[in-house]
C-alpha cells in the first residue's frame, strides 16, 4: 500500500496549525489528533547539475499528535511517517521528503504564565521539538516539508497579553536518517541522531504595535559546527543578528514588512579535507514588502517585494549568506523536486496577488525576477556556478501560483499549484548549467485532518 502511516505526537505552538492537539488548552487529560497528506508532483527542465531532466514523485506524510496534560505540565510526542515513491534514481528529493516512521517530537512541556510581572502564557519545552520564530526565514517548521528539522534541547515560547512574543532556543540539530540514496528510495526506517557537532542557540523578542501599529522584532542566533567521526563539515561558527518591522494585513489597509540580518563569524568554503582555511564571514540579507488588501468582494491583497541575500566573491572574506534553518516556500515557491531559489546569492524583486473568493476557496499568483548578487558564486539552491563570472547575473523569471479548497471544512482540503522558471542567461550559459530548457513544475495535494 502506498501511504505509510506516520504518527505524530506534537504540542501546540511551534508546529503547523494541524499539528496542535485540539484539547491542548485543557487543564488535564489526554488529547490526540493527526493528518494525512498525499502529494503528486512532476518537474521538467531541472536546473540542478547531475539531476534528471524530468522527474515525478508521489509522497505521503502522516502525522498523529498526542499529549497528556497533568495541569501545568504536559508530555507531548510526535511521529512523522514521510514516504516517497516513483522518483528517479538520481532525484533531487531527499530527507526532507522521506523519513519513515520517525519520532519527530518528544518533550516535557512546562506551562508558563506571568513573566517579569507581565501577564501572558507560554511553554518551556525540554527534549526533542520542532521550532519556528518571527518570519521563519532563519528558523521555521515549513508545512511544505514532509520531514521538517527537529532539535534536542530547550525551547521557550511565551506571549504577553498585549501580544509581545519571546522565543529562546538552545539545542542540537537532529541529522535525518537514512541519508543514502538507496535507503531513501526504499523508505527504510532508521532513527535520526542528534548531531553532537552542531550547537544552535539564540532567540527573538517581538514588541506588538510598537511603531504606528507595526510590530518590531529583534533576533540573534549562534551556530557552532565542528567535524565529527564520519561527518565532514565547513566548521561554521556563525552569529546572525537583525530585526524586523511589520504591519499585519487587514481589509482596506496598507501592510508592510522590512527585515534585515547581518552574519559574522568564520567558516570554511567547503567540506573538503584539504580546505583548512577559516574565512571571516561578512554576509547579510534583506526583505522589503508592501501590500494592500481591498475590503470588498474577494478581498484581494496585492503586494510588491524585494529580496536580497549576499553571495560569495573573490574577496578574502566569505560573503555568502547562510539561512540557517529557515523556510523558503512562502517567499520562493514550491520545493521538493522544484525549489531553485533560496536566501543565498540572490536579488529578487516581484509582485503577487492573493484572494479568498469564499470561506472554502483561496488562490495566489506570484511573479519574481531572479538575479545573482555575486556573478562568481553558485546561484541560490541550484549549485550552478561560473567561477569566472562570465555568464552574467540573470538567472531568469519565475511565475508560480496555487489554489486551495476545503472540500469538507477543517477536515478535507485539496491544493493544486504550478511554477514556471524562464531561465536567464546564467542558468543556460554557466559551465555546469544543464541544457534542459525552461523549468516547469506542477503538483496536486490532498490533505485530511482528524
């Protein structure tokens, strides 16, 4: 049978909406819920070197979330059964799509009330958990992924009565296993392992409606990575800090977002044993967005935006921005067999429109230009590179859209989407760019919640 069952025991808060137990706010007792998602996708004109020109995949993600509340303290665990079928033997699909029967979360949660005299509520998680913060561009649990990142350590998420939010994390990342191609294709079961060579810590604080009705956020994250037996790394020692100002969308209102981050520290340029040079990191990213939601009819929201993330150059310093554990589906479109863009070596202006014709229906269409911030670095997530910079900076233009419908409210939802990348000069002329033509992608998803 093609849909392996995954069981997910998850607590509310840091996961996606469907992963929060319905009775999570109850003062005692047991609660359980889950979801099953099937997604079919197909791609043609693959942009990544060494990947097949065309590929297709059928994947399943089953989550079952359970929690026992003792009153002020609760136990939560989550199993994630992510399986994939029919993809090409050299497919770009990997551990984000396939991770069979994995206990994704298992932690003790301590409920928090007032903090420093401020009324509010939150939770301190101790154990294995998933996490997200702020815009999610540096730390996120993206819903697109069948197998999101998880951590071992401590995580605090607290919100005040007026809407302020504090998040803190100190943890190790779990390595997803198995990671070899043959085992992934066979959907083999192997428990993930906490990476003793990677430490991640930091947090963010958001002040609600601090400036003219806009929220302001400050964040800082540290990452310390070292080689360990059987695993070579770039020995990253990164400190990423920045801020965000945003006004949430509302009918008949203008909304906006400004986010920026700087990255400092040291890293090596590759994982090769011969690369022993620790380069100083001087990287950064920025995102600017402005939108307006019309009050009548389908309440369409139109937006214009501009994204930038630095790329490496021939300078002594390392200039490529590292997006840590952030998500990119919301900014750059669908992932899995697609996903050429990421928050690394990119300059990307664009426009979008989204609307909700009814309570059951919603759709969005987005177009954005892709340019390289550095002509000598690989573009975003593609691994396509021209070290001499002779192929220019034009990576192309992407148009993508999706439509969703609740067939049964809060129980059964269907989603369909597509993306088209008209490749620019860089993605056709770079030395390792595959001659596959423009990139086309489509998917169909059916999700049920219980």
